[in-house]
C-alpha cells in the first residue's frame, strides 16, 4: 500500500523526519559521518557539520532507511533539495558547463 494513501502527505513526512532524528543518534550514523566527507562534493568537513541527506527525498516518496541516507555538507544538501541522484548529476554538469 502506498504510504501517501494511508497516512496522507503530512503524516508520512512527519513520520520519516522522526525516523531521521532517531537514526542520527545511532552509532551507525556516527560512523558514517566520522570520515568527514560529503557524499556529493567529496569535500572534507567536520563530522559535526555533516547533514543527513535522503538520496530519494521524503517529499518524493523516499524513506528514512540506511540505504537511503548519506552524509552531505550543508551547501550540497541545500542545493540538492528534492532532486533525485540523476537530476543532481545533471544540475552539476550544467553548472560546470557555464
């Protein structure tokens, strides 16, 4: 069953955001961030400054699972917004052509 039909958009998003908050407390997430590298730009960043990015955004049906979150710098996370991976790569390629 589609979660949007069952719970409605707002309830689904709130539920996934709560799961993300809990996942950020886990040792698994802390180990992922310990490397201090942004998944998207590869910049070395303090682990405390990395944010959690949903590869498939919650607003597009993505879930808060270990396979769908990755450490990201604030700049990349903000720019990526609700893009999917292929859309992000197109955005970066177009930006580099300019």
